[in-house]
C-alpha cells in the first residue's frame, strides 16, 4: 500500500506541475496514470509538436516541456504508478481516500487531485469505410516520430489547430504534404492559418479546400486517397500516410461514477481553489470546467498553484500556512 499526502490522478504537464506546487509546501505526492510514461497527451500523442505559449520559452516541443517539468519536480521525490487506471475510489472512516487501480495497486491519500486531461480518449474518426483496413498500414491519428515521415507523401485532413500545426511542422520533413479541409476557413489560430496559406502560395504544400477524403485505396498498405469536393467532383492523390485530425473524444471512465459534479464530460470546480463538490478532491487542467475556462497548459499551471494552497489547509488544518516566494526561500527538497 502506498501512502501520501496528495494522490494526483494524471501525470501530464498540469499534474506534474502540481507536484512542484505541493512540494513547495512540503506535501508528498504520488501520481497515477494509465499511460506507461509520464507526460500525458504531450508524450503519447504529439511529443515533437512545438508549443509556443509557455512563459520563458519562445518555442519548446511537447516532450522537452515534460522533461523540464520532471527535472523541476525531482527535488520533491514524487512516486509513480504508471500503466494503471484508477478503478475504485472511496473515503474511509479515518477521512482518508483509498484508491485501487485495475492492477490492484492501493493508494491511501489525504487529498486527491484529478489532473487527467481529457480522461481516457480516442481520436474522432471520419466516416470512411476503408479506414480501419489501413490503420496499421498508412493511417495515423497522431505523429509520434515525425522523422518517420521523411521523404513520404502525407495527406492531412482537418481544419483545427492540430491539422494546421502538423501541416506546418511536416512541410520541411515530408516529401509532400497535402492538407484537405471541408471548408474554406479554419478553426485554428489565425496565425497558423496564415502560415498554411503562405506555404501553399509558395508551393511548399498542397492545400485543397471545400473537399473531403471519402475513400482509401491500396493493396497491403495505403497507396492513395479519394477526395470529393462540394460540387461532387472526385480527385485521387497518391500518398504514403493519411492523418485525419478531427480532435479527440473524451471519456471520463470510472471518474464519472465517483459522485463528482459532471458537466459535459468535465468536472465542475470552484475557481477559488479548484475544489470539487467532494471535500478534499480537486480537479485541475482540461478535466475541469467553469465559466471562462480556457483549455491551456498555462491555465492549468495557475490552477495547480491555487489548488496546492487550499490542499495544504485541508491536509494540515492545524498548521499555519505562510505564502513564500521561491526567489527568497529557494526550494527545499523533501
């Protein structure tokens, strides 16, 4: 059995930063994540994707950010249970939380922080009859190793930030990138959309608007995709990889059965401290919802800081908490 002050469910960037904030207050953390490594979606889905809105880093890849966070929390000696999912959740007679994973690991904690991102998730798949046939032979739902696409022909479908970002990133890696979008405007950031239009103008990518990928063709692996535009005209494009990027479908999994206030697959919280309707349970990052919520890593970091202050008062109600600046007091390892 593992004992800790705070058990953090989710080892993504927000969960990791919560360790730092808790560590500053001398609280020991244990993290549980269903993925086999720390980093959450950043490590599992897009480790090489560039991130531009982390303070102090004009650009940093997703995996580099996770590596920096792991380095930052190292002095506080957090412990981890990875590759396991929390299945049962209860509060015992001693007012402690008891968690049990699908592998039978038991954790007892004084407080719980849910930082599970989108929960368990799967990609939203386009309605293409032959999609599953090529899922292991040309269809990718995320890019773990961009260099594997070097010299390859790639077709990306989508109109959001992920589709725009990967089109930009792969333009200098793949032999040729084609972005297909059903509309003529994008849901992603205007800056990214402008970059994509400029790459198309310079003939560095192919941009096909008002069209959908409707079929995938090939023998043992993907060889081409079939497009259909708004006027029902068809077009065939030879390709090695098809990457449909239509977002992820979040699923809370067992968390939905814990008696928390749920709104559209997210946990309602009090923005004073990101506490839930259960005393001692907090939710930070993409897993929570409140008026004005922005699903940004940056916002999750802010939520983690306020959560830790409140969690300390919950875990140690008889101790006085004095806010301290790290520039003055430094960091004291646990």
